[in-house]
């Protein structure tokens, strides 16, 4: 504990990716500093076996921070006095590879391209937003935004799998601009693995007066455009390529697409097909759960402690004095989650099971996703709920060490909660009667 590795076989790894590659060998020579004393250690092990050493962070040199100034960036919309890691605005392709972060490529270099190719750092996630150079540079408030998609072309040329994203800002890159973007993808980047179209998120701390939530008509127009272009991509490429976030279907009260239409749920972590997947899991159609959900800002904590990269979360049983399993059940979720879970619970025909919708007053605005629920809002809601009922909480709103975004924990809530993995199978099992 506390030892500093200065080099591995004469090389200094700048991040956990290089560390894993270097320590994969069977014979290692480590240069170590301990309490000011530098010494060497020779290690023999099975090639590919773990060295059993925990590193202090995912990036050893420095996280490559973002020098864009996007009006729609959610980091600028965070409340004050949250933990410091949440305010880090990165544009680091390494975190894209490790944690699924999106990079704009405005700080990407030839050396980065060479490393991605030679070390096979794939897949990567790239923020596209618009294929029009002027629109993109204006959205990123960075002149390099006009040219940085050249790196996307080179990544695809070298066989790197890339998932793209378009954050739709009403009046800026929707309408004709969105159509032009999707046409540009077909023309310039048809090898993209997938492209997600997501709505702009607005908190009550939003400092940009031009940024606003979609109107119903605008949300419907985005969905219509995505569906139209899915048919174009299907005809031209043999697959749909572009998908709309679940939020659009909730906003417009339109049916979620069929499971087949999601073509393997390749962007599930980005809110594409989560509702349909959850429904399939709950109804027993999907026998295997999707696994732990990373939630919003989870990377910020994980990047500081990659030993937690396994996705382990605050699990059931950590809160004592839970009510009897036969007690009435309240399922805690955000407004968007309630739209999905509510009909599933109603299909059970049980009066002892209900959804408890938690309005997000902490962030405010149009924030209504379960991953951004915080302890403060849960405290307010649970304080009005009966004692002795079971309260089920999805783990997607917790960090790997069991904290909400406002640093409260389930132990701070006025009622005991049972923390469940955020999938339909876990919820179904939690509702099964005792035997």
C-alpha cells in the first residue's frame, strides 16, 4: 500500500490501459519507490495473469480535459457544492474506451490515432452533433470542431469500431440540420457501428438562455426524422444505424420500437432501448439481465478508483431492519421510469405493489431520468410514505461506493430501502411472493 511504480520493464505507463498491456507479460522488472527509497523487483508469473496490484486512478498522467464550451454541456448545469469529480469535463479518448464517455476528437492527435490502432482501443464513442463544419464548431464553441471529424474518418478507415451521438438542441441542430447530419453520416461515415440521437437535458441551473427543452411537436419531428432515416440506412447499408433515445418515445407517448428494431441493443447504455429491454426482462422474455447500469457520472468516480471498474454497487442487505417480504411494495423511480414500470406493475394485478414517482427538484428543469435521482429528493418523498412498507431502489442512481450524486447514502433515507440491480429480472424476483 502506497508504493509508487516508477516503470515497468523500463517503460512508464501513462494510464491503466498501458499498465495492463505491460503487466500482461510473464517476466516483469518493476522500479518501485517506497518512502523515498527506489529499488527494483523482478517478478515471474503466468503470462496474462493479473499482477494483483491496484492502481490509484485510470489515468496516471492527467485526464485530457475538454476545451470546448458547448452551450448544452450538462456539466455547466450542475448545482454547486457537489463532489469535485463530477465537475471534471473530459475529452479523453482513453475514458471513451474504458468507460464509454463521448469524445469530440477536438484534442485528438496523430500519436493518439497510432496508439488506438496499434493497441486495438475499440470501440470508441464520438460526439458528432452535426456534420456541417460551421454548425459543429458553433455548437462546440471551438473552431477545431469544424475539422476534428477528420479523425473519425481515419478511425473508421483503420477498422476502429465507433458509436456516434447527436445531442439535439431545439433551433440549433434539429429540423433540416438533423436531416443534413444523417445524410452526412450516410455519405461520409457509413461504417459507424451506430448513432444515437438524444434530447437536450436542461437543469434549473442552466446558464444558457438559448437552450431549452423540446416542445411536443419538436420531439415528434425528431422521431419522424429518425424513423425515416432508419429506412434509408436499412436500404443502403442493410441495418438501421440511427436510433432515438427512449426519452423521445416517453415525451411523445409513442410506442417503443420492437426488440428486433434495436438490432441487438448496441447502445443500451446510452438510453437506446432500455425500456424495451427492461420490459423483456420483467416478462421473462430476456432470460439474462443486462447487468449493472453505469448511471450518469459513474465514470467520474470510477476513473479515480479503477479497482471499482468491475461495476460492483451498493447491494441489497446493506440496510438493516428491512420490512417483511410480504409487506406492501413501493418501487422508487423517476418520472420517465414510472412511464415504463407503471404498466408492468399494473399487469400483475396486485394492489400491494405500486410505483412511487420521485420528482427531481434537486436538478429541476426537464431532468426526469432514474440515474439522476438523489438522496435529497428521496428523503422528501419517503418521509410522506408509510412505515413498514418495502421500498425498492434501483442501483443506477448510486455510485460504486453507494452514494447518490448529492453524497447522501441509502442509510440517510427516512425509510429502509432495498437496493436492486437496475434490470427487469431483479425487479420481478423482488416481487415474487415468499414460499
